[in-house]
C-alpha cells in the first residue's frame, strides 16, 4: 500500500516532460490547439442553446407561453431528450463513415437556426416542436466529440483533454447567466420581450459559428489536412504503443452484437446516467432554485456565475490529477461526496440560512465533473473504431435518460423546497458511486486474471484481443 502511494505521489509531482522526443511533444501541442478549442466551443454552444430555456423561463417566457400551467415546462424539457437519446447511436455510425467537419458543422448551423426560431414562437405547441428538432440536431454532437478525440490521444492524455472540452458545460452555464443578465436590459426593444432576445441572439451566433466551424473541425487522423504524413504516422505509432488497436473493416452484424454485449459499456452507461441527473438538474433549474431562495430575477442570473466557476475549477483539478495518477474510479467516488453533503443540506434547508443553502449548491455542482471522467474511463478501456463509436454513443444515450429524470423532479407545485428533486438527485449520485465500485472491482479481477495467464504462459485468444480483456484495464 505504501509503495503504491509513493508511486502515485511521484506521478502527481513529476515534471510535465512526459514525451519521448521533442517532435512528439510538439505534435501533442499541435493536436491540443487543433482539437480542444474547437470542440470546447462546439460543446459550449450546444449546452448554452439547450439550457438557455432555464434563463428565459424566469425572464417571463413561462407567463407569455403558459408554461406555468400544470407541468408544461417539464414537458418542454423532456421532449428534447426523446430524439436526442434515440439518434445518438445512428449519428455516431454516420460520423464513422464521413468527415466530421462536414457532418458536425451542418448540425451546428441547423440547430442555430432552430434556436433563433424559438425567439419568435407564440404558442406552447410551437415551442414543443422546436425543442424536439433541437434534440434531434444536437444528438450527434457530444458522442461525436468523444469519439473523434479518442482517436488522437493516448489513454492518460485523454482525460485532461476531454474534461477541458467538457468544462464548456460549466462555463456555458456561467456565461449564460451573465448573458441573460445583460439581455434582460433589452426588454421591449423592437417590441420583443427579453426572453425572446435570449434565443434570437444566441441562436444567430451559433448559426454563424456553424458556418465557419467547417474549416476548423478536425477529421479522422488519416484524413486530417492540417497534419503531415510524418505527423499521421507518429499518431498511429503513439496509439499503437499505448493501446494496440484492432484492425477493422466494415462492421459486421456479429461484431455489432459483440460490442452491444460488452459489460463495460453498460456499467459506464449506468454511471453516466447517475451523474447526468445532477448535471441537467442544475443546468435547467439552478436559476429557479436560487429564485426560490429569495433573490429577484436579475440577481439570480448573477448568483449562478460563481457556482459554475467553482465547478469549473474542481473539474480542471480532478482531471489533471486523474491523468497524472493514471486512475479514474477513486476520483469518481471522491467527487460523489460533495454533492451528497450539498443535497443533504438542501433536503433540510428549513434549518439553514440562505447563505448555507447557497453554499450547498456549490457542493452539488462539484459532482458534475464525474460525467467526463466516466466517458474517459470507458474510452480508455475500449479498442478499435467500432467499439468507440458504439460505446460513446450508447453511454451518452443511456446517460441522457438522466436528463429526462432531471426534467421531471422539480415540479412547480413542489417549490420552494423541492424535496423529491433533491432526494432523487442524491440517489442518482450513488447509482454512479455503486456502479463505479462494481466496474472497478470487475476490472481489477480481470487484470489479476490476465497476470496469472501471463505467468503460466497461456496465450491471449483472438476474442480477448478484440474485446480488450487481453490487456490491462485502466482503473
């Protein structure tokens, strides 16, 4: 135990010089500049455009469109996830066959137009239709990002990059609050309410961004026009040395079934589900929750910003340490503790001051970075284009069901306490915790079994090679 702790300390404190040659270090830096900023901005726009409805709601949209009748607002949130969940796997199978720059840029431009149209709706039914279309167009974005990024980096480089990209979820919520605060002053301009301007301005920016993103989005390494032949070969050799890939032709039905039966994918999907409940609950309802604490609408928008800033800091530190220590599961478990405390305070909020209740929301969002860690953990333990395409899409599809749950646990009639919402989210946090323990134990046992086979000289089977059970799992 002391030896392992010492090894972890060395990994954590060692210098950044982790590359064999200067050329390799330059290549990784080049990849970082090529991949991370554009995918960060894409995911930033995606989250901002699906979650701005939370800011628009308290700005008067619920009154103007009758969303405060029964559970209409919750239905508007849920309808987004129906096509979003169903289309993620088909979308990743499409992006596997085409250039990501063509496919993803077309999706971005199209959903920008849809968001702009949300600013002109006059009926609840029209908003439902647009939210359904928005879910269909955004379905391919994050699974595609996870998939494409995993084809460029080694296993223990990947977590930092994916979390850097995923942290756009956090910053978009902070920026969304700031932007909504600024747009609130456009109330009545040209005859439009402030909530309409939120959709019109943000949607127009996204559509423009989609048009120019085509020239920046990276394609698959072998197709990338910004990489030299030497760069492409170095990427291939680096990935082979880290995690030998499976040579794949077109995916057969038998291969697809084998991938669908991979236990790692389904446990990861369960883990993602638990984490996403908290992520979407805070994304969609944090302004409403803070409003119930007694702040007025304008102050609420400002008070969301520091909450998301803390979540961003925690995500950055956790991802850096996770890659340094080359470990995932204990970090996921550790990040489940702060939201447990936060939800416990909110469930007993009548015994705490408003300041303590506000502090509890900071603790809750500290658990949100478990989500990218779950994705990175799975991608670290899947080999081959096919497994990564299907795995990332399935995990995001099942995990996104957490968005449906999150959309239906904070009903208006349950305010201002929201006991059912906080209790359900707390339970889901520990669904992730328990799934993490199960997956870590199973991988640990598989690693020990592999070591015993090597010691006894037993050869690795073809099936073990294809499924990934023939190499050491990342814990």
